[in-house]
C-alpha cells in the first residue's frame, strides 16, 4: 500500500518522514513558535 496523502491545489498532507527532521527541528527552535509550543525548545534533534 502506498503512503496515504491528501492533495489540493495549495496543500499537501502526508506522513512525516525522517527527511523532515531538520525542518521540524528548525521550526520548533524558533522563539516565536515556542510561545505556542507546549513541549518547549528542543535541546537536540
């Protein structure tokens, strides 16, 4: 079975993969995101 995905003209929803790790870590490390992130800024990946 293929990985499920939902695609529209402007959005692609898919499963998270290991190749997304860097982008997710960068996002969670931003102070402006930390205001809304209940997990806090990650110490490492």
